C-alpha cells in the first residue's frame, strides 16, 4: 500500500523519510506493480507548475482548482484522524467543461495520470477495491460515471467512506485480507451522482452525506489551441509536485496536523457543519490546507479567499440537494403502495365462506403473486373502509429499497392512519380462491383518516378508480 508508514510516505518505489533529503527505496509486492510503474516522475517540475498556473490561476476557476487541489489533499485526510474517505464529484451537462482534465492534472502531481486514471465500465468492482487499497492515501480518480448504474454509485460512495471493501474469500474459502484506505476519490460525469444514488434508495441520506458534488457552468477560458498546448504539458512532465508537497508535509508533520485541526474548527464554526456533514468538512479542510502548503512551497498560487467563498456557496447547494433528495416517510409509504398494490385484494366487505357468503371482488382480476394486503370497501352502511397490509411484505420492500420500516410505521401512527399495534388478519378471508391462507401480522390502515389527510391526492382512491367500473361493479349496482 502506498502512503503513510508511521511518519514516512511511500509513492511508488520512492520513500520519503523525515529529515532525509535523499529518497529511500520501497520494495513493491506483485499486486501493486502496475500502480508503482505509474507513480514515477518525468520531465521538469517547473514546466508542470507553469502550465497549472496558466490554465487554472484565473477568476471563476474555483471548481477546477478544487479538483486539482483534491489530489494534494488526499494524503492529508488520514492526518486529520479520518478513516475511509469522501467522494468529490464534478458534474456538467455536457463535455468540454474541463472537469476530467482538472482531475487528471491533479493526479499527474503523483505520476502518469493516464495510467492511474480509472475509466468507468473498464474495471470490475473487485479490481476497484484492490486499486483503492493499493493507493491507500493517494488520490483515486474515476472518469466518466455518466453511464454507471445507481447500484454501483451507491456502493462506491458508501464503501469509499468506510475505508474497506466487502469481505471476500480466497479459492480455498479462507477469508481474504482486505486492504483499507483513507483518501479522497475524485469522479466526474454528465449526470448528477446524487440523482443516481436517490434512484437506488428511497432514503439515500447516508450516501448523499458522503459525496460532495458540484456543477460546472462555464467552459474553459483559454482559446482551444493554447489550452491544447498547455494540457499536453502534463503528458511529458509529471510526478514532481506530489513528491515536493509530501517532502514538506513529512518534515513538518506535527505542524501540518495542528493546522488541519485548526482549520476544521474554523470551518465548523463559520459554515455550521453538523456531525452528519463531517465528510464535507474533512474534504474542505484538507483542500484548504493543501492550498496553503502548496503556496508556501511555490507549487500553486490560487486565491484562497475566492476558493473559500466558492466552498461556502457549494456547501449550501449540497445541503439543498440533501433536503430535496431525502423524502419523508409518508411519501415513501405511497411509493411502497404503488409497488405492492398489484398484490392487494380489493373486496366489498370480508365475506364469510362458512355462511356461503363470499366477498364480492372489485374488478375482474385476482392479485398478482402472494397477497400483500386486503382492501375492504363498505358492503353496507354499517361497514367501514379499511386497508390491511402484510407487515412481512412491507419489511421486504423497505429492505430492498433502503427505507426504514420503523420510521414509516411511526410516521403512519403519528398521522393517525395506523393503529400502533399490529393485528392478525386473514388476507384471503371470504374469497374461495384463497381459502386456507394464514393470518399474518398486518398493519391496519384507517382509510377515513388517510383520505381526510390526502384529499384529492389520496393514492388508493386513484388506484380504485382503475379497478372499479368492471363487470362486478355493474352487477353490484344492479343488485345481481
């Protein structure tokens, strides 16, 4: 694993030791050789510095500066006392905004960016965890996540933050030793990552809090020919800036660590970070301290005040995204109803097969699959409308969609729609096709209370309007 070993730092085969001007030698194991071959230096350090300054040291370039700085900030993440990591995601509505290039430029501070860059859909999940574990405290960059699945987006962000991959087994079924990491993952794409995560889970707050996302609105300020020439510099000059940066950090370890703690305290006060926003606070802290150190040793000269102001604005934007992405439990309940409604049996009253009085179904088709619930419409003036939902089905749906069954239950009780205690009810009662079915624990939904609260937006009334009007409905009205 590259990165920190006590207070020394390993980049490929180079080992930076406190107080030593010459580099030590690191022995590389076979599973890290590909990354080690890319973590090398080439060309001239000043050429790299001049090109970065010409491209990015400009007003309104803060989003791209943040991408470049994130690569320097990655090794500071562990110094802050953090494990795992945070995902920084640069988004634009199309190509040509420079997000991928900025991330590659940052990566080129450590070595050959083209060899270290991960392209979405060109690696397996296992290979990704192996790469993260090998890079350890160095930055991980994933390009073009536009077409990644919501499931992968959710897994990436959450696993990145935990600092370890899923448990795996060797061929002999022995447990494989997993590498951990503490770093920053840079990613980019043309679709918001938070939207993908929200599509995977109805309550995606835990994952969204682990990603800092921003959108680039302006394309590059350089003319295409100049930009192409400057960007080509990074193909021939790389690997020097990261080494210089870490020489300073290693030799001033305690002072840098103290500065990190000072800055995060300042941000917690000025930006009002809550505990659940700790990933954002940690990322911003490492970014700002990285810029401070880079300016001190002459690598980067970005405007600190402008960058801090941009961070404040984007943090507020991320908080707004979180608010709009996290849905209240009653809305989640409506989503669940939409998904499981095909398994709900709708009848007029319960019926009683022992009295040869079967319940009259509404509509002409039986529910699809196992019964998920029973909706009773009044058979006469003495009956009330009630909905019974299988607790087992509700739990299964919540587990599959990343929702909390307890939060949904408590919200329904607080709204007055649901009795606090579960009841036993035979969902197929009075219907010959379902005779002999058990009586599972159910939620008893008071339809009058639900209808009074939702009015014209009552989701069940909308579903009933579809199944009503069939032959059974006409026969009932005609007294047949």
